[in-house]
């Protein structure tokens, strides 16, 4: 293992933990304001989206900078996205509904922003489960296909945010623009490899 | 029934110094100091042009109160929806200093016998200030219990003699992006407009607030003059009012203009009629972790339900 890898992974691990530590510290010191439940829900939701987008930035950044060590971080960022998504989901389950299954199901069916947010959360589960080396090996090229679900998840997450705000769409629109750039980059790479590469018989694009 | 109309000798819970306040020594001292200062200043004037935080003198207990714990002063003054300052809950208290609540003119016009532009202090001075403890239910499904200080809107409007064409009251918030940084972005169609039907405006529960917790209204809560309509969602309680117009036409309120399928003119608290995007059946009382059931008309049904008899509240939401 290179020294950069040895350093960059623990550093990234600690950095990704900071939003949670910050939330806990604020909670213990009663710094979460008048409505702490709302703060917990918003912060964990925000960090889920930020980490999903960060995960999607790894490949373009690696291509642009040539800094291949970045790829070592992708799985960790993806798993941290799932971690914050779990916290976000739990705060909704416990504080908004206190495990009232009937209300929960009603909310998921009736409220489009919850439908799409819940769907994105559920889709994260298989990606988290299959993130181990063993699963990567076992699934082979199907692993790449499966993990392209992240594009659906990211879109769902951004829609979830966009559909819940009342009037000020500035923040969700920033997320949406970032996501649009990241998706456009992939479309561009795919088109370029398809037209300039040596003709390959129907191979899976590695743009993911 | 949760609303009590007090007998003359009755002492309500809100008259007893709350435990929070008693324990909060700093605030207790500040209140004490404030009242000494105002007492000195008040030797020859009953109503003093006042700064946010100053204690209001000569406040009597109003006829309406609620037997529920008050939402702490700290929460009432730091968790605000007041988009003129910004869309985050903390923006109004953080940026409140940019609003100059004195001197302040209020235009009263339209279908009244005595239209004109009036100084806020002249407007309030002839009235006796009342304290009223009301529930406030936000359309975002959170709620508070707030001890407001103000005058019944009906008493104020009657001084200007509305005529028979006055079917609605239209209220307008100050438009000044220098004082209201949130108005530099067109999140909403400024200035903020709200409206009431004349019978709603004349209802004894409808209050024009100039204070809370016995103090002059803080800027983030809508200084110097804000409406309080406790059976309607909070966005009806328009803040920092500069114009009150009696009209024949139903005014289009800002949120209804912004999203007509989501916010109506009436905006009565109604747990059976959901916001199209979220449920209104429950609410989180600020200070609680879990939600409680929302009451029809925010618990003021006995007083206000007759105003809407025969109306389809699903349509007139």
C-alpha cells in the first residue's frame, strides 16, 4: 500500500465522521435550536446528499487530475452516504411517526417527496450490501450495472429535497445543478468512447 | 375545552412567574431592570415609543388564555418564519437589527370614513394593552404557545369607521430591501400581503400585537405591529404592517399567489385537510420531540366555527 493511500483513507474516514460528531456536540450542548428534531433531520439529509454527490465526483476528479488514489475513497464515501441516509431515515421513523406503521405507509404512498426519498433510501441498501470485495468479484460485470443505480438514487435524493421546500429552492437547485454536471460528464465520456474507441462488440462502458 | 374565559378574580397559570423564567436568572434581572427603567419613563406617559425588549407597562390580562405551558421566550424569538429577513429559521433573529421599528407610519385607507397615515404610537395609545396566551400553529406542522400583548383588531378598526362596502381587510408588510435583506431575492412576491374577511377581522380573538412576554415586540417577531389570528396557520399573521386597507374585493394573499393549490385565502387550521405535500393531522409543539394531534381551528372551534358554517372547508382551504 502506498503511503498516500495509508494517509488519505483514515483522514477521509475522520472527515466524514465530523458532521455526526458536530451534530452530537451541538445536541449535548443544546445548540440545535428551538426545533432539534428538524435540525437533526435536515443536517443528516444534507450530508447524505453531499456525500452522494461527492461519491459521484470521484471518477471525474480522478480522470481530470490523474490522481488515481482517489478511487480508494469511493467505496468509503458511498458507505458514508448510506450511513447518513440511515440516520436521516431513523429520525423520520422515530420522531415524526414513532414507528406508527400505518402512518408511515400512508406517508410513503401519499407524499411524493417521501415516496422518492424512501425509494432512494431502499435502493441504497443493495449497493451497501454488495460493496465488499467478495461481492464485487462474485457479481463481475453485473456489479457495475447494479451500481449504476447510484444515478437513480442521486436523482431521487435531489427531487426529495426539491419537492419538500416551500418557496426557497436555492439549495436544492444547487444540488440539482451539481448532479446535472456530473451526469452530463458521464454522458459525454460515454459518447466520446463510443465514437472514438476501437469498435468493440457491445461491451459494457466503464464510465461508471 | 381548552380555552377559558376568565372570571374577574381568577388567576391563570400565565400570571404566575413561570419556572423557566424564575430559573433563568439573567433574563429575570433584565426584565426587572427593564421595568424599573420604563416605570421611570412612564411617569407622564402611558404608552412609550418603545424599543424591542423593553417592558410594556399597563398591560391587563385579556379574556383569552390557554392552559398549556408557554413556549420559552428564547424559542419564540429565535425560531421564526419571516422571509423578509431570510428563509432560515435563525435568519430573522440574526438579522433583526437591520429593521428600524421607530418611527413607523401605518396607512389606513380604503372603505373607511377616516383614511390617513398614522404614527404607530398614536395608533396604539388610545387602547388598553391586553395580554393573550394563544396557540400558534405553523403550516409547516410545528406550534408554539405565546403570550402576546396587543389590542383587538376590531377596536382599532372601529376608530376609523369602516363603511358598508368594507367586506375584507388587506394588510401589507413594509417593503424595503435595505431593512429587509430577504427582500433582495424574489423568493416571494414582495411586499407580503395578507387578508381577512371583515367578520374574521372583527372577531374578538383577532389581535393586533405590539408585544410578547410583556415586552415590546422583537423585530424578528414582526415589530412594531403584527397580526395574530390564532385559529389560522401562522402565515396569516402578517408582520411589520405598514398598510391596512378595507376593501370590497377579496385580497390575494402572498402565499396563495405563490402556490394557489397549496395555500388558500382562509388557511384555517384543519387537521382533516392536508397540505398537498404533507399531512396537517399532527404537529410538533416546540420543545417536544414527538408530535401531537392538531386540533380543528387550532382548538378555537367553539369561538370561530360559526364564521364558516355552510362553507366547504376542503374547497375554501
